[in-house]
């Protein structure tokens, strides 16, 4: 009765070793041309201020539709790039594309927002990230303080001893630093306070746990929010999918949020459309303020 056994299903989806190897080689071979030919694209997911719902930042996320394998998850793209020695190329593309898009929104006269990019683990430890940033900012003209680097807790823990120094060097360039997927890694409180982050992003697993084990999840969330705030960091909750989650986080004093409840990741043009609506709302509130005077 294999078909009634949920495990049978699971194993059916597991790929044999040979297929995995073939997939890796094909993707590694195609990655460079995919970057050059716009087969890899970037989408942008807004981060909003929970109080006003206004968009304050856009996180750049990778998308690769491969001719043979279909959609490849960004985590697989990063893994393939790092194994294939393409970490520098991939991160350079990510930084340049995201910064140029942000400049395009500005040049179109839209309200200024920040852009965040995810930095891959190898780029953080093994290559000259500071040099790459300096070049990208100079080439695109994006002001350093408008760019946020998202670095996961696990990435900073690869090299615990040099992390405070690596991060301080990045800070001196004027970019902001966000600790991504907070709560999923193993960093301790003592590490957190020695690292110069301006923002922490609470991992979506904590937000989603609120629906399944409400009481304990709520107290964990409250603790994380207060911890970030007591260290002077802005707290962003990721993965907000329901009104209840949003209202709960707002009530707990969380300042910023991201998730399908607000906006899904979208193209640069679609985000421009949303920013344009902000402009119109500003005009309306300006006119009504004037009328009220
Ligand atoms: P992340 O940086 O934590 O990004 C958040 C992920 O959560 C994104 O998945 C986003 O689409 C998803 N998400 C946002 N809101 C919701 C929600 O309400 N519910 C649910 N279920 N998911 C939500 P995505 O785009 O598949 O990216 C997955 C991970 O891949 C990212 O996690 C990041 O670690 C990595 N990644 C994506 N783009 C890049 C990139 O350009 N460079 C690097 N190094 N890593 C990237
Ligand atoms: Mg991120
Ligand atoms: Mg995250
Ligand atoms: Mg995450």
C-alpha cells in the first residue's frame, strides 16, 4: 500500500545522486550566460512602516527561470554560484542591478526608498566585499546610506572572531547592515551586541509560529522585539501573511514589516507604480491639509 504511505511520496521526490550532479553541472555552466542574458532577474519586495503602511525599503530577491529545470530557488542559485567559483560575479550583479534600479526610481521622481540586498556567505568572508561596494556605489551614484546589506546570522558566525571587524569596515563605507533570519542561527547575545547592525529581521518562522503555538511564540516574539530595540536597532518582521500577525506585531511595538499580507515580491516597474500611488496620496493629504488650515 505504498500509495497510502506519506513517506513513499517523499522518497519518490528525492533525486538520485546522478541527477543531482547533472543538475549542478548544467546550472553551473549556464549561470554566467544567464546573468548576462537577463534569464536571471531581480524582483523587489517592499518593507513597510507598520504604523503608516508606507513603503520604506525594497529588498532585492533573485529569480532564475531555467529552460530545462524551470524556476530555480535563489538559495540553490547561491549554492551553485559559490561551489562553481562564481560568488563574486553573482554578488556584483546583484549589487549593481539593485543599485541601478533604485537610481531609476529616483530619477523618475518617485519618493526615495532604500534598497536592501542579500550578501552570500562566501562573498562575506572570502572576497573583497568593501571594494565591490565602493565601485558599485561610485558607478551607479546611489548614496551609501540608501543601501542596506542583509547578512544572515549564520553567515556572520562562519567567522565569529573577525565579524565585528568585517562589519565595522562595511559600516565605514556608510552602508547600513541588517541581520537577516534572526533567531534561526546560533549567535549569542554577546555576539549580537559586539556587531554594528542597524536593523534586525526576525525570521518568518517566528511570525508564523504565532498561529500554531500562540502563547509561547508571542512571548518569544516580544523578547526579540525588545532585545533589538534595547540595542538601538530597527526591528523588521518578515513573513507577515495575515492581518492578525500584522496587528499583533504592531501592538508589540515592532516598527517595520514585510510579507505577503502587504506586498509580494514584484518587478521594478510594478514597484514604481506603488511608489507613484504614494506620491498621489501625498498630494491629496497636502491639499486637504491646506484646506483644513
Ligand atoms: P530572505 O532574505 O530571508 O528573503 C525572504 C524570503 O521570504 C523570500 O523568498 C521572500 O519571497 C519570502 N517571503 C516574503 N514574504 C513572505 C511571506 O509572507 N510568506 C512566505 N512564506 N514567504 C515570504 P525567496 O525570494 O525565495 O528567497 C529565499 C532566500 O534566498 C532569501 O531569504 C535569501 O536568503 C536568498 N536570496 C534571495 N535573493 C538573493 C540574492 O540576490 N543573493 C543572495 N545571496 N541570497 C538571496
Ligand atoms: Mg533577506
Ligand atoms: Mg530574511
Ligand atoms: Mg528568511
